[in-house]
C-alpha cells in the first residue's frame, strides 16, 4: 500500500536535515585548504612553509602566466609570463590562513616590484593567488594590515589562480635534499633563521 504523502514529506525533510548537519560537521572539522604564493625562489619559500605546524604539503611550481606546460628553463630565463610559486595545503584547525599570510609578508621585501633578492625579474615577483572570494577578502585584509608597518607601498600582485603547474621532481624538497648547496647555505638557511624556523627538516614550529 502506498505511503501517506505526509510521511513521504517528513522522510524527505529528515534526509535533507541530516545531509546539512553532516556537511556542517565536516566543515567544522576543518577540511584541508590551499594557498598559492610567490616570493622569489621557490626553494626557499617551500622550506619556510614546510616548517610550519599545520602545513600538510608545500609544492614548488609555476603560476600566474598563460603558457601551458611551463618548464624551469623557460620560466627561470623569462621565456614565459609565469612566476615561481609554492602551493601550500594546510589544516585550518592547526594554522589559519591569516597566520600563513602573516608569514608571507615577513619572508621578503614586499615593496620591491623587481623581484625578491637575490633573484630579480618578473619570474620571481611577489604574488598571492586566490581561489575564491573569501580567500581574496582575507588576503586584502592581511595586506592592509601589513601596509601599516611599511613606508613604501606593497608591490605584491594579488591575482586569481588560473592553473598551478607543479615544478620538476628535482625541485621538490630541494632544501631537504641539498643541505650543502651553495644557494641553500647562502640564502635558505639564513632566511629560516631570521624567521625563527628550524633549519632541520622535519621539525615544525607552532604559531
């Protein structure tokens, strides 16, 4: 015998209610989020964020340009419109987007539009690439706060992420795998020390 319409409506309502409740529970648990940043050589940037507690993964790559399948040789020699960037996946229950942005403003001279010392050129430009309106709002808020402590205007580009291209395998975890490389010794380790981050790979700093 067919079920009463009132019963069917009640069942549909119950299913919808529990679906919404489950979705809210998943959101409150904090699903992994992403932030893509450009702050000069991606070796150093990757090493910085890998040492932050709550960061799940930091991947070196290319973004901000229009060419497909960019390579390190093409990007580093300025043959594309891409920049070296790092895509950060993080747990928002352990570290907030605001904290990761706060670190970004401290990693380099964000008022220098030429690039990031010691690497200059558009392929090393300072960038924040947002994925949605909520992320853009958080970035703009953080940028305004950072500007208060600077005498020159911030030159960091804020653009929507179109596509992230992972860099070649030998660039991933470069500092970890090449601790005696001259660039690492001269620039990566001093940057980590200046930011109060451990040089040893695998150690994490809580913020």
